[in-house]
C-alpha cells in the first residue's frame, strides 16, 4: 500500500487561444510540462465577455482527443462530420480527432460567467489515423454522488469506487484508460481512492487548496496543492488528500501512459516529424479528414 505524493507543481500561466480567448494553461506550456498521455490542460474563467466571446472558430486537429468540461456557460460545437452539440453548464464533450476533424466551439452568450476546462489526451500510434468521432454529454448524463465527509464527486470518465458503490462515467473503454473526476470537499474533509499503480496522475484545484497526504503509513508525507496549479503525483496505488480551510474544488485526472514519442505542431500531434509534415500537406490539400 503506497499513497501518491505530490512531486511537481505546474502553476497555470495566462495565455490566449482561438480568436483571443483568455486562458490559464498548466500542462502543455512546453514539451517539458506534459504528463503522458496528457498533453495540455487549459482553464477558462471570466465574467468579461471580451475574454471569451470571440470563441474558437473552425480549426483542424489530428492525432489526439479533446475533452471540454463546462462548469458555467454555453458553447456550441460544430464539425465537418455534421455534429452539432450544445455544451452547457455541468456538461462535457469528448472529441476524438483521429485522422482529422475540423470543428468550432463558439460561445452562445454575450454576458455572464464562462468557466470550464479543455484537456488534450494523446492517442496511441495505432489509433492516430482512425476515423474522427464526437460525443456530446449533457449534465444529467454525468453521475454524481455525495461523499462520506460531505461534498460530492462527479465522474466524467472511468469509474469511482465509493465503498460498495461504483459510479461509472459515460466514457469507458479507451486505450489510455482515463479517469476524470470533479471532486468538491468542505473544509478539512478527506478524500481517499484507489488508482492503478502504473497510471500517471495529477490534480488541479480550481477553488481553494488541498494537502496531498502521500507516502506510506510508516513514512507519511504532506504537501500543499495550491490554487490553480497542476499537481503531478508520484507512483502508488492510493490517493489521499485533505481540503484546506476554505474547502476545495478540484479535478483529478489519471491515465495509462503510452511511452511513445510526441511530435506536436499546433493542432496536430503525431509520433514523427514526417507525420506532422503529412498532416500539414493533407490539411492544405483539403484531405485532412478524407
């Protein structure tokens, strides 16, 4: 039995993407801030429409998956496959770019709070050129359960085990075996959960902070996960953390590493430079999605 310790902090940095949407990026600031199979994590959060109203006009992707989880707000997804999905507060979308997809994500509001996350997850080499797909997940399709010490857990991907109860999210059976939990705890409450020992994992606190309680029962460790930083975790088969004095709201991500080379050029993520050059050629020739 080994509890995962906090080994590295990646503070979120201000940046922008799309047509000027203001973001905070933790994972993915550079090639050195990835965590296989996770490529990037962006948090967007603003009450100022100037920060988000321009949205993400049509753009291409190839070779990975994107997950958008909306805490507050309303965006519209459209893509070349004819998919059209409304992403509303509490909902998510899971898009597999595969061989290629051209899509847009545009705000459907001109005022109010727009808040959520976009996560990029790599695909194994054998799946990078599979057909693109899209799944629209409404808030009511995401299971939520109360936790023993108060607070709640929402499951987007994978399965949470709470005593004798299993809470299965809508996303299952992927090669990277991702888990994606949104966990809320009141002040000083403790959360504990098992995890596959081989999976890479990190936490991101978007409200409050937490103390990660790692090590072993005989040699325990404690480290603070601050607000708005990705906290990379060590190996181990258990996660345990305690909410800070104001409570905590965080997302917990874990996935099976691919151990494959990553070559990224903007919206394309492949294994070799030659594959990137082919992606660029296909896009310029109108064959990215063919």
